[in-house]
C-alpha cells in the first residue's frame, strides 16, 4: 500500500492565498482570534509558542492540560475559516487521486481539515480516524 504523509504546515503551501499561517505567525493569529484563550496564555507558555509552535503544544499539554480542551476548540474554530481554493494543491492532489483510482492511504499531522474537504470536493469520501 502507498502512503502520503502530510506534516505540520502542509496547508500553508497548499494555495497561493488565504492559507493558514505557520509557527509564530499562527500563534499571533490565534491570539488575535481568541484573546481570552490563546491570548491569555502566561508568558512562559506563550514564548514557547512564539519560538516553536509544536514545543508550545507540548508544554501546554504537560503543564496546562486543563486548558487544552478550550484551546483545541478555539483552534478548530479558527481553522474552520479556511477552505481550499480551486488552485489549491490539495484540490489538485484530490483530482489526481480520483482520476487514477488510487487506493493508497493519506495521513496528516495538521490541525486543519483542508485535505478532507478537498477529497470530498472531488467526490471521494475519506475514511477518517484519529487515535490518541
């Protein structure tokens, strides 16, 4: 079986405009979008997000796990604003998968849903599952 694995930030380069930001820019946008949640993180946690978003998530999970559900809902709401455009690489990939009748698997580490939307857009119903 063939596998395509998308790492964090894949959506950032998926289109020429209106794409989710990465790293420190993502954190800044989340603080603007959700000032009472993401914007209210203590400085010792916020600095980790500014330096390395994934390190910030790890620190958050370790030292402020009680904040995770609220912040995860806020990040989901933020990413909900993004949709793949017709020139998106995700749409192009979905079209190629459909044309070739490819039967491999796709996995993503991203916090967004653009890949799933792109597959649905071209008529492919993905089987999704997340494991803790």
